[in-house]
C-alpha cells in the first residue's frame, strides 16, 4: 500500500529547470531580473496594483505591521485583533513590533467572527489581521466593513488564498495590505517566498527599502543604470534582509502559469471528498462561504476523538494534518487561553485530509473510507 501524504508540491520540472538555468547562465540569482518579472506576473494575475516579492510570507506579515506602525504612529503595546487559529507567524508578526495580539474567536468557517472582533475593540486597537483559512473568504467582507466603521487597518494574511476570487476578482484588492505565501506546500509553490501587496505607491516603495536593509534602490537598477558610483546609495533606516531572489522567482514564474488549473483540480478533489462524506454525519465538514471561489488550500473536517482517528489513519499509511492548534496552547500565547471557545473546540477536533495534485480519485476514496471506518470504530467502542 502506498503512503498518502498530506501535501506534496508539484513542479513542472523541465520548464522550471529551464527558468533556473537562465538565472545561472546570466549569473543573476539575487534581487532583480526574475524578481521583477515575477512581480509583474503576479500583478497581471491578481489585478493588484502593487506587489513586492519577499523571501517569505512571515517576512511580509512583519513588514505589514512594521510599516503600518511607522506610518501611523502606533505605539508599543497598541493592540491588533487576530485569530488564535493560524500558523504562528501571523501572531509573531505582531510581537516582533512589540504590539499586543488580542485574540477574537472564529466562526463556522474557522475565520474571524465579526461579532467577536467587534467585542474586542478597545481605544488601543489599531488593526485586524484576517486569515482566509484554507482559501475560504469567511466573513472577510463584514470584517472589512467593521474596520472601515471603526477606523482600523485591515491586514489580510492570504497565505492560503492564491487563486481565491470574489465576483471574479482576485482577493486582496480592498485590504490595506495583503500578504501571500509561496512556500513549498502552498498553492503556488516555490521553496520559500512571499509577496506583500500594498494599495499605495509610497508604501510599496517603502517596502522595497525595508526589505533590503533600508537601502533605497535595487542592485539590478544600479548595475544596469548609467551610474559608475554604485556604492553611493543612501541607507535611510534599519531595514531587514527580506527580499526574494531570482531562483525562487524563476520557480514562481512557472508555477503561476498553472495555478488556476491546479486549483480547479484541488476543487475536484474536495468534491470527491464531499461526495464520500454526504452519508456520514459524524464527519463534520468545514463549510466554504459560497460568496467566494476558494483556492482550496485545505480540506478540513471536525471529528471527535481526533488524535485516535489520526492514529488509525496512520496505521492505514494515511498522513493527515491539523491546521491549526489554538495558539493559546503555546507558551508564548498562553496568557490569553480560554477566551475563544469556538477556536478551542475546533482545535481539538480539526483534521486536514490529504490534498495535493498527485492524488487520484482512488486515493480520495481510500482516505474517505479509512476515515469513515476510524470514526465509526471510535464512536461505537
Ligand atoms: C504558511 C503560512 C504563513 C507563513 O508563510 P511563509 O511563507 O512560510 O513564511 C503565514 N500564515 C499562514 C496562515 C500560513 O499558512
């Protein structure tokens, strides 16, 4: 029996190697060249006005908070409302800037619940970070309205949302800043990379400085431009080493051509799972908000006895995952434990089933049957 993994990235290998070869032959693997091309390809693909290529979404989330803090005069200890059900980089981004993550609870989509967010707003609240879990738009639109009404910035952690559309438009256009991940297991795989997308030219220009040590122009422009004195750049602030490189961009430039086709196949896989679970009420599926066409980064179910269910699936050589554990179980965030009961309950019951492009319908049937058997056994014993 072949093992079935949670995630396996698929690359168009020959085409990708050819794009990497171009970098190697040119002798240009760093910032510039392919990174500029990939930023353009991303803007063309999403319709977003600005895009700056980074080495990860984690870097992008940090920059988003840091730039907004600087631009708006936020203070240490000011609050950002966020979800406890996410990868920790969402919340670390707030702590990097000495601000306070305030957890609000999640809804049936496992995304922020607008009523809970509203209840957590204080005079020190400055922003909300929304995570589109698994590519789901959740109640993003209501959160956007709430932020407008209450004068809060909205940061969209769109790490799962490459290819998610609403009314035919790519997600991200109405957040103050949107951050995407192109980490290997995300929908548009490289090895590690991300994109920060601002709505304003000045903030995009700032991001380019902050992501390269505070230096005010890029290497490629300096060496291809007319200036002989290319060491005469200014350093305007203590920036970071967060920009992306041409090898990652070369991989991304190939992956982006196939991402919509790949996401369609992800939706097909999810439809197969849905069909298989229609007759099993003990396997509760996380619904997708029908207002959006989701990227389907994840297929998530909620089951009782989750850890035992995982054990049984592993015996059948099936390796699911959990996205995510309630962050307040971690020492770093434990001080806020017990305030988000829906997230806490989900955290103990969540299971992400294998979802990647190498799965066949038979694989999906094998996973579904194994899960049904496990759930049945554990609920009758
Ligand atoms: C993967 C992920 C990140 C971090 O992305 P990297 O590119 O690996 O830094 C942030 N938020 C969420 C929700 C993620 O799934």
